[in-house]
C-alpha cells in the first residue's frame, strides 16, 4: 500500500477513536436524580465521580 | 420546575467563570429535600467531576445557570451524598424506577422529578414525580404528574406512594403545587 493509503487508515482510526471517546464522555455527563443512600451504608457503582453517581 | 431543566445547567461563579455543569440532583428520601448536585466538567472531552455542590453552597438557582460564590464551594462527592443519607433512601437513580402504591398498584415509570424552590427559605423540595402512566391510570403511555408525601420511600426497584395520590394526579405544572398541598393536607388529616 502507498504511504498515503496508510495515512488515510491512521487518520480514520484516530477519528473513530475520538468520536467514541466524545460519545462516552457525553454519556458519562448525562444526569439523573439520586435518592440519598440509606444512613450508615455506602453505595455501590463507584466510578471516577465517586459512589452513587449515575453512569 | 422539572429536574430535567436543572441537569446540564452551567455552574457559574460570581466572577463569571463557567466552572462545571449539573449532572445529578441528590435528594433525601426523608423530607424530600434536595441536598445538592453532582457535577460534570464543561466541554466535549469532560467527564464527571470528583467534586459536588451542596445546596447550602448554591447562591441562586437561576433560569439559565446555577450561581455560586467561587470554586471553593465545591466539596467531596461523598460528603454531599452523606448529607442526603436518610432511612428509606436507596442511593440509586429514580429515573426509570416504577411507582407503586401502598395498595400494590403499579402506576407507571418515573421519567422526571418535580421540585419546588423556595427562595426565601433557600430550600428545594421534591414534590412530585412525572410518570409515564401504566394501565392502572386508564391513560397508558401519557405523562402525568403525581404528588408526593413529605416523606418518601424508595428502593432500587420501587418508589412507594400512598394509594390516595391517584386522586391528585395532574397533567401540567400549572396548579400542581395546589394538588400537592391538598394531597399532603389530606394525608395529615387522615393520620
């Protein structure tokens, strides 16, 4: 394959990965309405934002 | 006001800095009071933030932005959750949960939550759920507002409401506050 063919493949992969990352971050920013956890217990589903956050 | 109008609203300091956006609304089951917000960063590449904003730190909840004094108002995520921790809470998201009456009737699925902001008392209370009605309400698939008692019960699967709430169901926010007041007055009268 010519060098420009490889360039198109690499740029295409980068664009796809960037799109996936932006989509994932948009999903993680999506909000919800959380009922406070019961007293004396901790919540599950810990992610970067901490426990109790929606995905 | 619906909580969907609050999520994604920018958090702006009094210096004019756009520092975050609202992600989740956190409320206590016991008393239905909003304790604060979890936050997400601004911009395409941002994800959820590790800090959260307690309701006490909110300067004002404006139509287009949540105003705060400065970024120093942010606090650890867990402390905001702990402040809203009460008996009867689940720690989960109520959107998508089923609403069940104490008589065992499934009224529908929660699609939004209605809050009432009192600027004088600087409080924000959960007063109702917007549900997609089930067959039990004879208007299956339509969106209805259902008033809530002052004390809520919520597990990860079901949100419990008194059966009499069916008699106070509304279709739009205009007049819903009066329905909630009448519903709560009836509960107190019957208690």
